[in-house]
């Protein structure tokens, strides 16, 4: 279910929104959603492991792809 919000913006806030739209190519809705994400992160809420990993997630090209699912990789572990 979609939720709609209505916000009254000052002239400076409206100008900032227009500048962000022009600079990023994003819609007003995308900018507001991103702002909500940033505000939630800033408030000290718990972050997911993926959010903490940031841009490094999925960047590793080497190593076995089945490391977490193949028990053969655990042979000799802890000995």
C-alpha cells in the first residue's frame, strides 16, 4: 500500500529540491525517500550488514563461490 505525504516547503527548501532534481536526475519522491533513509541512519537506528558493508559488498572476484554452503571447505577446521 502506498503512503502519500504532503509537505510545505519554504522558498529556500523548494530551491534546494529543484537543484537536487536537476543535479541528480531523480524525482522528488526518490529524493524524499533517500532523505528519510539518511535521517533514519543518522538517528542511530540499527543498520543491516549490507548497509555496513557499503560499496565493498559483492566486490570480491576471487575465492570459492560456495564457501558458505559447501561443507568440504570446513575439513580440518579447528584442528
